[in-house]
């Protein structure tokens, strides 16, 4: 009877999540801060159709000069969107489906963790709390922070895999840990950075509680397997960071000093807005964790401490989550500035309030355990908790505006298109460009000196080719393409020298009089090749293990 009962609770998680995504179940689209989702999915689609996998260089960003976007920007959510586009949905439809599914699957993932900790009903409570956290509504409907809210799917899965691996010691949970951690790394590297210490803390506490230190190697191997799965992305991010402008990501508006959150904003504010994060406490933006979330966390720790001897495991888990939640709250508060100043890596988080994602995870996971202390009234208390969190928060889950007639062609033309190809243009701009371009890339190669006639010109995602006639004795030709390490140029089927020492860092080369053909393509650097091979080997290992153990996985 266990499976049918669990399936009933799975259905309840999905059904109770409805009010969090109901606004997306209609034609059209809505505005958000990071309104770059359509062009990013388009870039993935162009790459796959062009045979560029994994996708690294997209052709339309950077004002049409091309951009190494997916070398540095976590790609997994956009591959999910691409799947739905390939099935037959529009780009905008695929984006909305991904938004909906990440809400639902994050709830199901939290149910899985909560069920392992507290049982089916406790898992349901934790799942509903996780779905209806106000910060999730901010992420989805205001910020449009696809990477961050998709990452929320993997946080409970990582904790669940750690918990079951320590409890049971089975290799399958090491594999699940690797897949979950790899998924997180590929979805949002910033969330990966701030969440990993919490996962390590949880794992150490469990090893201590169960006295199973001999399982530490399996936890480490599972984590390394996750890094292996994500290596095609992680290694270039780490070792090729110096190839792009990243300095603009940490100063001006993006300086972390301007984006701490006050206690009032986290604890007491009921303000809801769709504006931006600004210096000081007057943001038109919500940083509320949620009254019911804070209250439930407070009740949970009191109950856990009160009966700490009778129910040592719940007390351990409550203590773990309250430490994680309060530590995250402290790091979002101005009082933690001394830590931010000492750890330079934290500056790339840009917004200290990103730690709110860790708080809602910790407090939601903890909420389901409260009913353990109300045995006779567990159903009543749990039902009231679920009702309260939905009633208090469901109205946050809607966009500021809706454009019912908007279609793909609207996003990919006119001012909306220009806004996407130029937005955040300095982020990940190759360092060989001293400044971003002031206007769109030309349709054809141009002569910097001399005179040329373009006979033929084609371009793909990471390549360009054509035929040129040089009318003067010699000419210097400039392509509408940023230079980036390992672009390789062939002129008349022979390797040629690329000159990129110009203000925009564009690929230029010399030609003599007459007709010439050229072909330029981005080749993989050694670190990209190593990353691809490590990811492939990791996936082959997982695939081989799954095939060998398919009868014993579930």
C-alpha cells in the first residue's frame, strides 16, 4: 500500500502547486528583469542545428558580432526549453513550460526529501512551503531568474541523496548525488557556490549521527562525479575566465555593498513590487522570506529543543536547518560585510540577497517536521499550515503585466530584438575588445584598407565563410566577428594569421589582389576538450552503472 499512498501525495503536491503557476496557462508572455530568455533558447537551437555541441558561441548576441555566452553562463535550463521547442512549442511557449515544470519539480523534489525526513504528510507540508515561498515568486515573476529558480529543483535532491546514502550506503545514492550536484552546477553556478557548504555541513552531521564515517569516500566520490558531469562547463569557467570582461560584473550597480537586506525587509516587510534592488531599504522589490516560513521555523526549533532527548534525530535535523537558514540570513545582512570583504570570490555573487534561496530551502524542509510533535492533531495542524502558506502567499505568484498577443516573431524583431542582442553587452565580452560596439554588426565583411567586393558570404553559429575579390593591390579585411581563442582562419584552404588588435577586437586578415575564399571557425581549446571528455566519461560511467543495476535501482 505504500506506493499508492505515496502517489496520492505526489498528486497533491502537483495539485496544490496550481495557484503558483496558473498565471502562465494562457497565450502570450510577460515582462521580467532578465528578459533574455528567448534569445538564449534561440542560441541553443541555432547551435544544435549547426552541429555545435555543447553550445558555447552564439551568433546574435554582442550586437550580432557573436558571443561566448554558454562558456560562462549556465546552460542546462535552456537545453530543457529547447526540448519543448523541438517537440513543437513556440519559443515563448517552451519558456513558460520550463517555468511551470521547475515550480512543480522543485515541489516534488522537496516532497522526496521531506518524505525521507518526516513521512508522506510531512513531505507534503515541506513541498507546499517550498513552492509558495515569496522569494520564489520574486525569482519567477519579477526577476525572471531562470538559472536560480531552476536550481531550486536540485537543492532538495542533493540533501535527499546525501541522507539516503548515509542511511543505506547504497551506490545508487552516490550516483543520484552525482547527477543532482552536476545538475546544480550546470543550472546556476552562483547557487552552487553558496549551497555547497550547507550540503557539506549536512553530510558531516549525518556521518556523525549515524557513526558511518566509512561512507565519507562515497560522499566525496558522488560529489566528484557531479563535478565530472558538469566539467564541460565548469573547467572553461574556471580556467578561461581571464578571456572575457568580468570586471563589470562586480562594480557600479553590481557592487554587493548596495544590495544587502535589512532585518525588517526579511522579517516584517509585506511590500510587494516588481521594481529593482537599490541601495538602502526602499527597494521596490520583495525580500520577504514569508511570515509563515519564519513562524514555522521558530516553532520547529522550540519543539525540537524541548524534546531533544526523546527525538534526537528531528532535533539534529531542525538544528541543522536553523543553522543553515540563520547563517544565510546573516550573510544577506549588512553586518556580514566583513566576511564579504575578506572573501573576494563572494563579490561575484553581486547580490547578497541571493542567500534568500538557501533560507527558503532550509525553512521549508524544516516545516514538515512540526507535525511529529502533534501526533493526535497532526492532520489538523499540517492542514492549517498548508492552507495558511497558500492563502497568505498565492497572490504573489503573478506577473506585473501580460501581453496576450505576443509571439516569437515579436521578440525576434524590432526594438525587442535589439534590446536582447545588446543587453548586458559588457558581460562576457572578449577581453580583446576594448569597448562594446556602438552599433549592429554589418551584414558582410568590410575593407579596413584597400577595396574588396564580396562575392559570397555565409555564417553559422561559430563559423563564417565567403569569397572575396580584392580590387586593389592588397586589402585588410575585417569580419563581423569578435576574436576569441581558438578561432582558426583558412584563406584559400591554408592557415592564415588573424589580426585582432583593433578597438573592437574583431577578426581581420590581409589579402592580395584577386579572388580568395576564406573560412573561420572556433576550435576547442585544450581545456574545453578535457572538460568535454571528462563529462562524457562521467556520463558513460553513470549510464553503464544504470544499465548494469537497472533491476535494483528502485
